[in-house]
């Protein structure tokens, strides 16, 4: 396996994703099969020595991450003539399925409407208030808006251009801006436009609102984690 470089799969990853993969290779793969001849590996050997011990600890997310990392490594090896075959193909359907985690959500239109009305009535700290009010119009994860920077907004094209590195993607994510959002952003421009972030923190304007600010506001409105 060493001849493949172990961590190389020929792609560029988001820094956090790349760090996670390197840790996976270093702690879960290399100690078990790092010194093995890649062409002597078999699906059953990989399953018994690498995957199964992880599953036995109940770490199902990790077992799937390991399998995916091996797949990328061996696919790179096959494509570049460093390996004859990808033995992970023999692991299809062999892993224990990961537990599905359902995110808290509303599916009843009436409850969605109630949430929107409650958000409109919220009058807390201005950056948090407007972050909440803008969220329903832009369809991004709640954590995304808090990192909004003024330079990411193109008002002529009416677009919020989220850089690729923030979205863990290969290209920028473009979010159309409605009249309502532009009106709220214009209000913010008068009050927070002198800094870097649309939604600066209360005590330190050089950083955005805290990670828990939006969740805390929702809890104040009566909406819990479930």
C-alpha cells in the first residue's frame, strides 16, 4: 500500500475533509495493511482486518469513511498503473448500514407559517434578528449566514456568492437575492456595513455572531432541538 502514497486519491479536498481523511488513513488503515503488497489484498482480508474491528466498536460512520478512503486510494492506484484491481468492489453491501439521523424539521405548512410569523416578531440583537429573517429566503444551512461577508454580495447581479471553500465545494455557490432580502441587507448596510461581516458579534465586531446565536434565538421563541 505504501507505493500508492496511501493518502493520495488525485483530488483536491476541503482542508477539514482532507484532515479527516488523513487521520482515517493514519489510524485505521496504515496500521493494519499499510505494509501489505497492494496486489495481494483481498476483499475478505480488508473486511476482517480493517472494517470489522471498527464495526465491532459501533463506529459505523468511521467504517464507511474507511471503506470510502480505501476506494479512493485504490481507484487512484488502478488509474495510474500502481494496482491491478480495486478490492473494495468486493465490499459492496458488506458493511453494516449507518444509522440514519433525521434532522429536526417541519413538514406541516401551518407549522412553517407559524415559525415565519414568530421570526418576524423576534426583536433581539439586530444581527441575529436579521439573520433569522433572511434565512427562509435563501435556503442555506443556519450556520452559513453568520459568516456572510459584505464582499460576497453582488447587488447588480442580485447574487450572494458563497466561496467554494466555505461550502466545501469545487465552485462558488450562487444564491439569488429577492427584493425582501435586498431590503433587509440595505438596512443592515447602514448599521453593520462598516465592518467585514453582515452579522457581527455584539462585543467584538471583527468576528461574526456566535455559532449558537441563531439556535438560542429559536429556543427563546419556543423551538427546541427536536
